[in-house]
C-alpha cells in the first residue's frame, strides 16, 4: 500500500520507463473541477 503512494520510475532499457505515481484524491479532483471554469462557457 505504501509503495503505491510513491513516485517511481523503472528503467527497462533502450529509453523505456515504467512510471508509477500515486492516485489523485477523489475529493480534490472534484474541487479542482468545480473551480476551473471550462473554456468557452458563459459566466
């Protein structure tokens, strides 16, 4: 579980990486979506 929360890049060779990063919090994603106004929308 703790391993999932870390940023990690695994080198596979010849410029290939496996990058794992922690998942975003659902509540944070909702808040940022509410605050960010969509382009082209009316005020």
